[in-house]
């Protein structure tokens, strides 16, 4: 190569690469920012995923602990019955909790009392439970008590018939001579040993046995007289003047009064009030088969008694023998009262015990009639009380310690041991304003 000549490839000035410059990314460009954001999001998702996994692991651990605690609490639940299977007397008021001897935590029977209103096998469920975390979780167990309702009470003699006199030539039926009933059986069977010749006057000894469906029985001897004519009876009872009655039974904490019906005919209540009477219980009517007949003197009696300034109450004489009938009678009584306020409870008067067996109901059924009557009255704001003689309050009526009782016992001093709201002490009283006998009563304030 010649001296002085330059190699163009060696000494030529280098020009910048325009294309490379064009493709170069300037710092802080949108593309670069997007890349950085993408990397940050990817990193955030990883952290979030890790945190979520941690939460799930912790939740699983807590759930496991809660489950274990729940199962331990559930395992701690227990109940033991005092007697299983249990035997309960028919009609007995037996609280469900009385049949449990031991339990843990909380307990809830499905009903407060055992069902003893019918005979046979029964059952009742109990739930034992333990509230956790303020009641958010409540482990529980269910237990069932099997029990048997039995009747061990013998039928009751309401009238033994001894000394009964029957007219010769009539038909003999022991059910017209005696009266009886049973706490559970509405139709006890009666058996008579001995014969009665109704065509021949004379004395006939008999032995009577009354048996119920559970095999319980009561028996007694009686003698029936067959006579050509029935004897006549003369009422020689001593009459008591109301003023003497007031002197004997009135005083602090007591109020004296009378009870009347159409049998007393027209009553001069102003004279009754002037004689010292403070209240009067008036028969509103009598009911049979669910139909009430209003006493023919009721409207007159209650109007005049109130006008005279006497406190007033009413009573219903009834022979209804089903719940449907007595509720219907109660509704008719309520309708008759028409919303009028009474000073005394409405008295329930069922007293045809001389032929009780003819109604085909048990004593349990009869007590149910009072409860239904009382319930029906309460729905219209009226209170109720039970009228009954000492004999039947002791033999037939239940719950006399919680029912307001109007005791009928004709004696100078009653020996009835139960509580009573009022005492009908005489049925042969005499008071100004009434022509004839009248019942006299003491109310305890």
C-alpha cells in the first residue's frame, strides 16, 4: 500500500446507529412502569396466597379445637331416671322432673307433667344440653322415659242402698238402689248375690260387688225391704232464723248471705237486705245435654237484689256429662250475663250423685267438666268456684286445695279439713222477705 493514502475502513468517522437509538427504551417509560407493576402484583398475590393459607390453617386448627371441645361437652351430658320403666297411678299429678334422679348441665322435659289421664304405656322425652360460647353452639342429648299408668283404686260407694224400701209389684234394678263410681272407669260392673222377690213383701239380704276395668273391686252387704206401700217422711228439721245465723257465724272477716232460685218464688230483697243479709247467689239456670234453661226468676231476682244493694253471684245447676256439653252451657251462661260484672265467682253445681253411674263417666271425667267450665268462663273474664257437699268433696272432687270451694255441710261446726271459700251451713233458714226455707251461707273474706 502506498504511503500517504488512508484506509477508508480504518480512519472513517463512525456515525451513530440510528436504528438502535430508535429501539432504545427511555428510562421511566410507560412500558417500564407496567413491568414493574406486574412484578409487584405477582409478589402481592404470593403474599396474599400465603396469608390465606395461614388463615385456613389457623381456621382448621380452631375448628378442630372447637369440635373437640363440642364433643367433650356432648360426652359430659348425662341423665339418670329414678325408675325406668316407671309406674304411675292414674290421675296422679306427677311432675316430669320428679322422675329424674341425676343430670348434668341443663335439662328440659317436653312437658311439665306426665300424662296420667288414661291407662296404659306412655313415654316422655327429656333434652339435656350445654350452651357453649354464649349459646352459639349447644350440644344436646335426648333421653326417653317409658312409664305405665295404672289404676289401683277400687270403685267408690256413693250410696250403699242399705235399708232401701221398694214398692211391691215394681221391677227390681240394683242400679236404682245404690250409687257408685270409679276414678278411671266410666262404666264399672256391678254384681249382686242374692234374690229379691218383688211380688212378696219382706226383707232380702244381698251382697253387692262393684268392679272396674283394672280388676279393682269394692263389695258390701245390704238389705232391701219390699213393702206394700212406700213409707212417708215428715220433715221435722229445726228452722234457723237469719238473725240467729248472723249472731252465730257473722263477725270480722266473714260475710253472711243466702242463695236462691225459683224455688223461693218471689223474694223481697229490700226486706232481705234489712234483715242483715249482705250477698245473694242466684241460680241463673240449669243445663242438660249442653242446653241451658234460664231460671224463671233469674232476671227479676238479680235486678231486685242489685237494686237493694246486695252483692250478687250466680250458680249453674248442671247434669252435663261431656266437655262439649259443659262448654256449650258455659257459653249460654256468658251470653245471658251479657258482660255484666259479678261480685262473686260463678258456681259450678253438679250434684246428681244418687244416680252417678247412669251418666257413664268416671270421677276423672267429672273433674274435667269443672275444668272445662272454668276455662270457658275465664275467657270472658269470669271466675269460677266449685259447689259440693263435704262427702263428695272428699270422695269425688280433686284439687280442692287450689279450686275455690263452696262447701255444703249442714251442721253447727264443719269438720271438713280442706280449704273453702264459702260455707253453706244450712238449708232450712228463715229470713224476712222469703216465704219458706232458704239456704244460708258464710263467705270468708
